[in-house]
């Protein structure tokens, strides 16, 4: 079975979902499936695409009010459809790819491709057309304005949103967000606070200028084991290392690391922004969140999910974050135990494997 998985690098959630589905397909049907993950924006636009991705990250992290207006414009107007003619190069590349590969299924994790598929076929395409929505609750209408055979959503809260805008129920599948299969294969019993020192994972993925100050304040909390990830930012790593040395504490500081799923599964609390992939990986790991930033638009729904289901809190100042850590583990970790029980109810660590089985069973 030949399957194309189409993604784009505007937000890590799209690529994370695509990678996880590809790996799951290869695990579920080794040797029987040809799954390719492609970013045609990167292929077609090269350096311009890299500049656009950097601009996108710059806006959402440094000018969220501007991003909120852009997000609303995409949601409430037909500005995307009006600009499709400018994407002629992308449309041609997609049409050529589909004609050459003749896939049995096309899996979309970035919604612009759906509009182009509509233009190319002017009707039902000759393959199973599956869209994986990577947002929760605050679902921009670009996800469902163009046709798809199936819209996969991460949870019932998001399915209810699609139903409310008249997406037919038989087109909606609630199978979870596709995290790496590693979460399902290695999600064993985690000792709770009291059995081991409470473990706090701080993923620094925004506010890097102020992050070392928060590290200093977290290091002042006694009775927790702190782990920090800084990504690929070597300058930030040096500043964090300096704060750690000054504290006299012996803690782990990681740059980019493939161990992140294991770090999440062993930690009791995650401090991070409400990114799509990050939030869903925390849910898969059954790790409650202290959300340190919410980007307007797509991340609002992730934060709503965590707060609505009582799986953590939003705390956007250093003082609030430190206080939230203290509350989580006070009184024999009573609040943490409540959060952890609730997030376990949401957790679908095998979602990618379930999605892979669904795709393999789908025929046009």
C-alpha cells in the first residue's frame, strides 16, 4: 500500500504528527506499506520557505497580538482561497506527485494541501483522503473548509467543535493525536511523589531571555528534581549552565535530545508553552502541565483542554509558575494526584498505531 503524508514546517505539531504516523505505519505493516513524508513547501520554495518559517515563529513568539489578527483573518474570511492562484508552483508539484505516485491514501497534517487537492480533482480524488487535525478545541476553519474523506481529531472536545459547524459525524474520527509509538511501547508505571523525589521538567521553548531567571527561581525550590531542555540554542545553554553552577545543585540540562519522550514519561510535571505537539505528548505521557505561554489562536484550545479537564494550570509569570509547582506537590501531592488521574483519562499513547491501522484498512 502506497501512502503519502503531506506536512509543512509551520509549527512543530504538523511535522510531529506526520513523523509519528509514518513510523506507526512501518511498525504496524512492516514491508507491506510504502509511506513517504513530504514537505512540498520546502521542496518548492526552498530559502523563501525557510524565511517564512522564521517569520512565523518570530510573530507567534514576539508579536502574539499580530498573530491573533492573522489567525482570525484565516478563520473568518476566504483570504486563503483568494491567494491560492499564487501557489501555482505548489499546486503543480502536488498534481505531478499524485499523478506519478498514484497513492492509495494521502494523509494531510497541514490544511493548505486540501484546498489544492480540491482544485486538482474538481471532485472526489482517486485515493483515500485523510486529514489529521493537530489542534484542540480552537480549530481554525481552514482545517474543514476544504473537503476530506475523514477528519481525525485528538479528543471528543474537538469532535464536538467540528459537529457544531456541521461537519458530518461520519467524517469525524476520534483516535487521538499521533505521538511517537514509543509512548505506547514504553509507558510503564511511574513512581509517584512520595515514592521518589517529585520530578519537574522545564522545556524552554519561548521567552529565552528571561528563562535563566526562572531556572534560578525553580532551583530555589527544595524537594524537587529539576530537568531542563534548551533545544539547539547554545547561547541559552551556556547561560542556563552558569545559573546551575552558581546554585550548587546537580541537575540535568539537555540540548536537543531524542530522549524527550522518556524525560516526559519519567517527570511528574511539565513546564512549557501550550504547543500542539508538546501538549499532546504530555497527555500521552500522562504528565500534568504548568503552561507558561499560550499563543493566541491554535494554542488557546490546548490550554483550554488542560484547564477544562483539570490536568494542570496556566501560569504565565515566574511567581505563578513557582507557586503552581509548590501547590502541585503540597499535602502529599494531593493536587498532582488529581491532575494525574484526569490526564490519564485523556491519554491515548497508542494513537499513532490506531491511526495507522485505520489508514491501512481504508480503501477507495
